[in-house]
């Protein structure tokens, strides 16, 4: 589950970044700076979401093996991070 989710998030980040780089080639002035802002904010948002797929459990193996001892972040915290990520995506798209 986490491996697929991680690569799904990374591929979305690369896809959005490559399209934004294409837009950079045809823009100038304030739109150029705005597209850079979008690139940075999208990559930060998606990078945190990708990292969070692995960082929600300690040790990381606990994410796929429920029988080992460890710590799992509360569902409320995971929900808040996902909600923040979703809002950032809506604003950037």
C-alpha cells in the first residue's frame, strides 16, 4: 500500500513539475515568478505527503506488518495532513 501510494505521489509531482517547466518557457514577468511559486509549493506539498506515507509509523516496517511492536501516528493527525495536502492541491491546480 505505501509503496504504491508513494510512487503515485512522486509521479504526480514530476508530472505537474514537467508541465510547469513547459509553461516557464513561454512565460515572462510576473507569470514566470508565479509559476516558480507554484512549482515550489506543489513540490513541497507533495514531497511532505510522500514522506508522510513512510513517517507515520515507527519503525517503518509497522506500516505493512501490524504484528510488530511500534508507534503509529493517530488517525486524526494523518487526516489533518491529508486535508492540508488536498487544500494545497486544489489551490495549485
